[in-house]
């Protein structure tokens, strides 16, 4: 069982770079990179909300459960 992070897919669909997303969401480049690569152990709802607002998407567009 795993949670798959599809942040890179949504960023590609929106043609947004890692630098641009980190600036707009006000996260460090390192933290956005950790999220993007799926190495994060947790994510705050406020961070998820900010990412969804910037990428104009739903949390389910970014997070996926594989059982």
C-alpha cells in the first residue's frame, strides 16, 4: 500500500517549473523537490491547499492511493 504523489504530472500539465511553484506556494525549493519526488512522509493541509490553489487542481489530482 502506498500513496503516490503526482505533483510532477500536474506541474507538467500547467507548464510550471519547480522554482515557480516554490515561489508561489512560499516553500523552499528543497521541500517542493521532496514532495515532487514522493519522498515526503507528510504534508500539511495548508501546504496541500496552497499547491492546489496555484495549480488549479484538487488534492486527488496530486495524491493517489495504490493498494
